């Protein structure tokens, strides 16, 4: 994991806005995780990746049980 952003307590579109702001800060090929407890993030993060040409790696679970959505920067 290259970087992780904590979006616990943020609702849509908060996690996606934070993802869009953070992605340019990592190198192409690196991964960024979005930890978000908003149920919409489960659909929003993969959709955002498809629309922006980034790779949605998948969903994991943070130590506290909150979903972690992993994105690889492709461009």
C-alpha cells in the first residue's frame, strides 16, 4: 500500500472527492487505499476508476472492520 486516505464518517461524494485529490500525489503504478464507511463508496470507487481510467484493485478490510477500497494509478 503506497498511501491511504481516511474517509470514515464522510458521505457521498466525500470519499470520491478525497480520492480524486489524493491520486495525483502518488506515482503511476502505485496504489492508494480509501477507507470509507459510507455504503455508497462500495459502488462509487469502482465506478470512478472506470470513468477515470484507473485500476480498481478491490476491497479489503481495515483493522477496525471498515471497508478499504484499493486503487492503482495507471495514468
